[in-house]
C-alpha cells in the first residue's frame, strides 16, 4: 500500500520537473565578460594583504570586484597606503608597471633605474637586471633603504612640515629620492623649496613629494650598505 501511494506522488513530480526543464528559457553566458586578457596581473603582494573587507568605500585606493553571491560585504584586492601600494603606485608612474621597458634616456625596468644607481646597490649587469623581475623588486627595496639612511636626519627634521604648499612625509621624501637622488631631495628640503630639481621630462622633486605623500614606508629599514642580491 505504501509503495502504491508513493508512486502517485513520484510520477507526477517527475513529469513536472521534465516539463519545467524543457520549457525553461535557455540563459546564454558571454564568457568574454570574464576574460583577463590585457590585464596586468603582476602585483607583488601576499595573500593575506591581497583581500580585505571594504568598510570605507574609498574608491581612490582600491579596485572593487563585484561578487554576485556576496550580499552583505564586498571584497577587493587592496594596496591602499601600504608599502606595496607605495611601490606599485611609483612603478605605475615610472613605467606603467612594465618590468621590461627602457625609456629614451636608457632607464631600465619597472622602476626605471639608471646604470650608475644600480652599481651603488651591487648590480653591474643591466641586461640581466632588465629581464629579472625578482631582482628589480629587490633593487627597489635596497635603493629605498639606502636613500632612507642618507636622508634619515632630513626625515626626522622635516616630516610633518609644509614646504611649497606640500606636507612633507617620509614616503614623499623617498619617492622624490627615487626620482632625483637623495642629494636633490636634501637641497629641496633645506632650501624650503627654493631648489626644486626637475628631470629631463620636467618632473620635479616637489611633484613627487606631493604625489606620493602619506604612504606607510615603515617597512623600509635605513641601511647604508643595502644591496640587491638574489
């Protein structure tokens, strides 16, 4: 008796499911919408730093990824004002993040190093440097550590002050030193903006001071003898 009653329910249910599947309008998916072709996916950050919860709605320092299955929170790759944000922002300004580029003046790689600067941090083969992204990342850190040591007194003296309308921060100082060398940064600070070096393309120390201000560069340790080694 139980078996017969079960058949009265199972058979109609199976018929209904079959009819629904047959009559359901087909939904097409355009997989091109999900392509990563053309994107520069070379950010150099840890998994722990890569995802953080959006609580600030700060669209200027984050790239938002919409998630149709996440109704209450949004998660996105986040660089913000971290050390990684600092170096990636600087790299984008220098070369648009391209490890393998050489500009018209012969400056190399993602961070646009000159051959003489490379020698000071222990790199004597520019060609090897150009085709080695890992070495370029180490070079950026070593150069920043060396510049931080050279400028340690100026960082202590001038951070928090305003010069030529720009609030001086450690990250701004280090970015400007990457552009023009620590000597030019010292001249800018100690002349209170009167000596404002500009490179061959017209970019000034003041511009970098302002553009790259406010990043957390505490990760960079001052080191007189910093070298880039693999």
